[in-house]
């Protein structure tokens, strides 16, 4: 944007971690803009990831690495050690996710009480449409009415999971199919001894498994994903990053160089941690064909190694495997049909042409957040796509944006009054899922908006 925004109104759509932290950054400046923070739930701060009340859902990043303010190092750790908290919290601890959610809520409350707090409006509603107008944007609210702003930021977080079958498939309406395990506590319906078939083997599956166990479930658990890869574990205690080898000319050569360092005795976790500060720059340097190749072939392996489980969580999953309560497989789900108190799933193991059949009491979609825009049912995104105001990434990773977080329209031109942050912008930045990574993007955008 070329015009100053010291007296502007910025609408932030989404009141989870990204939206709240951006609002806090804008309120911290005495001459900053008016901020409209809009969220459909009315719970501002935690979002889905950190809004869980499950005691067994832990951060997969150590407490000492969860900095969200550049000028306040170790602020989360200091908050943990505060009155009524965890006086002996260690930087290497993996704490409950709900604590980080409460921390963000507390920091928002602190910002509201500060000198910039009067510039913030918290609005509980859905935004059904966002359209540019001369000099700004208008937002159409679901409950009626509209808001005017000088600019809008899409901070929608991760998109809701999509169904494993096309719309209209009979099993999607079956009472024993759970499309979204985080909507209205559906896991409480699962009987303690009932068998469960889980679609997906990533972090969502782990969360669902831990929740079921806490609720007293003792039945059999079977998980299926295309690659059959489980998230790896962090080690107990601190990990020291190792400088990765220089980037090679191709992805295959870079992978060979990584493997060579590991064969020489380096711990792969430390090597990946050392790679983290360079990840976005390396992604930007890859030609489009190599990015597509990475997403198609290497992404599943990157995800399970990069986004690791807290040691205590990993140990619990290992114990369930050892007790033969939990098992998993690599394969493709091809069909499912419901019966009386049962669902039968047909799937083909990876590398095989033979169809296997599994019958369970419940079928739960644990595929995780939807990465692409085309399959999303989010009304606002569907409107923006239909009107050509945003363009889906060719890689299926959110939407296309420029280096200043402006969304790109269907014709490839940036829209200077509509921006996006967080998971929606992974196509440009790739490594943009953990709070510390998103923090850097939000600080950059806040500086841009305050110019």
C-alpha cells in the first residue's frame, strides 16, 4: 500500500493465533490504525490448535522456542513461570497446548488494557463476502450488515478437513461417520469397546487417539493413509541444531547430501532444526518444477519428520502399538458403506492391487486440515474464488500471494487492499505452520501496514 494508514481501519478476518498476534502488533504502535478483529466463535486467541482443553494434547515445539514477540525473548516461558503457573518450567518442556492458547488470550487482554486498546473492536460474526471498493474494502457479515475498512487481512488459519468421498456419497450421512472430530465433541459418542477406523496417520490422528483413550476407549484402532507414515518423536531434553549441507542444484542431490551427513553420525532431528532458518529462502530458490516434485513426492516425509511429537505423546502411541491396540497401514480408501452400528471400509494397500475390507463401529476423518482452496467449503473463500479476487496455488497450498502478503487475483495481479497470513500462504513460504514461523510474517506485515 502506498498511502499512510495511521488513521485507517484494518479488518482482520480470523481471531485465532495469527489474527490476534497481528492485532497486538498493530495496537503496540501509538499512531497505528483502528483494528476490527472478526471471529465466528467469539473466542479470540487460541484458535483450533491451541483451543483444545485436552490435557494430553501437547505442543510439538519446546516451550523455550515459542517466542511470539521479537522484543520479548522467552516471554511464553516467563508467563508459564508466573503466579499460579509452572515455577519450574524448563525451556525444553513440551507443555499443554491449552496453556499456549491461554497465554495468547492474556497477551490480547494486556494489549486491550494498554494505550492502543481503544482502537480495537472485537466482532463475533462470520464474513460471508469481501469486496474491494474505491479506497478500501467492504465486508458482508453473516448476521446482517456490512463493515467498511481501508484494508483486510485473511487470517483464517487451517481450513476444515474435507470429506474422503465426493459430496452425496451415502456414508457421509451415516451416523457412524465423523467428518470433523473437532466439531461439537463427536468423539464422546464412541463406545468404550467399539472398533474405530481412522482415515489419516498424522497429527490429527494422534490427537483423536489420545482423546479417545482419555474418554475411556479401549477398543481396537486402525489408521490408514496413502504413505502410512506416523509422526516421528522429539528426543527428551534440548536438541542442538546442526548446520545443514549447502543446497545442491536439485532436490535429489540435496537429499543425498542430507543422508550423507546422517550416515556420518549426525542426528537427523538436529539437522532438520538447523535447516529451519533457511527453509523459506531455499523454498523460494527452487524452480516451480522442483517445488511441485517436492510436494508430490517428499512432502509426506517432510511433514512427519519436521512436525514431531512430544516425547511423552510418542511414547504413548508406541505403547498402544506394542499392546496391539493400535495399528496402521499404507493404502488408499476406495469405498465405505454403513450398516446397523457398523461401517465397512474397502481399501487397497500401497503397492498392491488387492482390495482389503475392514469393518469397524466408527469411521473418523483424521486427514487433517485441507491445504487447497478448491475443495474448501469456507463461504468467504468460495466467494473470493468465484469473483476472481484470489487465485489458488498450483501446488494445492492455499492461495498465491506476493512478498508483501498481498493476495494475487485470478489475473496474477496483487490486490493492495487484501492480504493473507498463516497457512493460507504456504505456497510462497512453505515453512509457515509453527507459531515462531508465523510470528516473523506477522511482524513483517504489521510493519508494512504501519508505514
